[in-house]
């Protein structure tokens, strides 16, 4: 039998882990789910929308993106593709859809700018529309997507409306890892709290991000977050600091994306994301420790209870097993994944621990992350790079 002190410690630890597991379920339940417009289109002219699509070597994905945008039911739409020095057929894809699609050649990337922010800023400067929609080249929109976003902005007087798109997953590693990634984004950034004006939570999804152009320019736009790897989150933080109204919703029927083309691209992309808006070695290390403490170590409580003959610890461990595996199955299914992959969450945790430690090592050594053929160095938070 375990001594009373160790029993109390393990049972108390189990309760804390259980409470933590409820957080993403709570946030998932609170996230609005938009499937389309609320009703018939309002009469009269609609505000003009400029769609800005940053594109660098997007020959494979851009056709589906542009065809989805060209099929929108929203009446007043211009589509601007900003080419960032592509070496494939990206320009030809855009030109083939002229005159409804306009191709802009991105000027040379200035020092201190992340490529995507430079492309978005370039496109926004060309626009004179009331709204600007930034969307990635790998996003495919349903016909009612733009109308839904604009009507939400008009209804709620929101200066920023962003979609949580459906992530398409192919292959073992995407299906195992990406539902866990979605869960962490939901938890860490407190996504549904963005909709509350009383909350300090701020996030946006650069895959589909509609802004009122006047508010965007007033807060500095992408020029103000030019060096940020997670420019969408940084932009939302500026909107929040300025007291602007923001809206986010889960929109699997309105927009979908395949975030990464292969396992290597997924790993590099998630390393980039894990380092956050500003690199902090202490935060990265704490993140790795938290993953182990909240997802791996709880799986040892049941074996410890059984081996020591402690009924209380064994019961706590059994409850943890049910909660952990059950929660990941539920959230994987909510992300439109297969329930079987939810059972593999310990593998996803291991994958994430590795990439967090890789990001930590690169940040400490000053090694850059490469994305779209361009290297970006992690920048320290508060000068802490050790």
C-alpha cells in the first residue's frame, strides 16, 4: 500500500489533470459554429471587399483557391493575387483567371519583414474597398463564405472577423498530430473568448481574416507586425489593444485547407508556430514540461495504483484513462478526424514534445526556421534567448 501522503498527492494530481482536460472541451463548446448567412441577402448595394491572396510557389493549391473565390455569391468582390517571386506556374494560374483576378508583383522583400506580411501589406495598399479579406492560397471557400463574414461584421459592428477553417488531414502523421494541434490552439489562445469585449484574449486565423480597412490601417496593419512569424495573432492583439470588436467562429462548411503538403513541411510549420510571436526559451521549456506532466505522466497513475494495491490511486488512474482518451476522441471527431486517431494522442504528444525541443534548440543557437524558401530567425522576448 502507498503511504497516505503519496496517495493524497497522486489523487490530488489526478484531479488537477482532470480539471485541465475540461478546458478545451469547454472552449470547444463555446465556439460559435457558422454554416452560412442567417437569411436572404439584404437589399441594396453591399460594401466592396478586396480579397488579398499571398502566393509564393502555390501552383498546386492556387487554382482551387481562386475557383472558390470566383464562385462566391457576394456581389462586389475584387481578387488580388500578390506573387512573391514564385519560380513555378503561380503567375500563370492567376493570369488565366483575368480579368476577374488581378495579379500583383510583390516588390523585393524589405529587411525585417516576414514574407507573408509583406505580401498582405502590398495587397492592402492596392485596395480601396471597405473590407479586406486576407486568405491563404491553400484555402478553398464555399460560395457563401465571404457573404457570411461580411454580414457578421456588419451585424456585430466587428472590425475583424476570422474563420476557424476545417483542416484536411491525409496520412498517418497529419491525422494523428493535427487534431492535437487544433486542441492546443483552442486552449492556449482561448479562441472563443475573442468574441467577448471584456476579454483580453486575442487571436485570428490568417487562413481567412476579414478586416474593416479603416480599422486595419488605424492599427498599423501588417506593417506594424512586419517581423512577426505569427502575424495573424499579433495583428489581433493590436486590434484588441485598440478596443476593436472581433469575431471568430468554427466554419467547417464554409472554408477548408490542407495546411501542409507532407510530413517534413508539417514539422517545420509547427516548429514555426510553437515558437510563437516572440521566442522565449523559458516558455518553450515550460511548454515541453507541461506536455509531459499533463498528458504522459497521468497515464502512469493507474499502473502505480495497481502495482501498489492502492484502490484510491487505481480508481483515479482509471478515471484519468477514460477522461484522456475519451476527450481526445471527442475533439478529434469535432475536428472532422477519425476517432481511432484520437486514441493515439500519446504519439501526438511525443511528436509535439520533440518539435518544441527542436524549436528551443534552434532559438537558443540562433538558427532560423525556413518557410517558403525564406529563413526567419526567432526573436527573443524581452531579450531572453537563453
